[in-house]
C-alpha cells in the first residue's frame, strides 16, 4: 500500500508542474505568464488542484487509508509545489 501511495504522490507532484492549455491559446506566449486563478467546485477538487504536498497526502488518505505516524513525503521534482515555506523549513 505504501508503494502505491508513494507512486501516486510522485505522480501528482510531476503533473502539477505543467502549464494549463488556456495559456497556450494566446499567441505569442510569454515565458513568465502565470495561469489564471482556479476556483474549485468542491473540497475534493480543491485538494486535487492544490500546490501543497500536504494536501496530496490528504488525497492519498481518502483513497488508500490513513498514513503511518512515521510517513513523510517530499516531492522529487523541481516544480512549483516547492513554496518559500517548504524551501526554508
């Protein structure tokens, strides 16, 4: 179960770094453009679209059951999931 959880969390980390298609509809694109704000329709959708690894662990708990006390997840991918508070602490 823990192998499945780690794979799922790494997959969510990897997919979170991609640019939404809405930015690619306007030509020419600028490198520093950011996606428009996203408004989730419910709590589950907000967790799935969250940039925080802690929220991804909550999603895995909904699907795979509670994590152990010693479980810790740090994304391997250099994506926008690493915030200033995560990089410092």
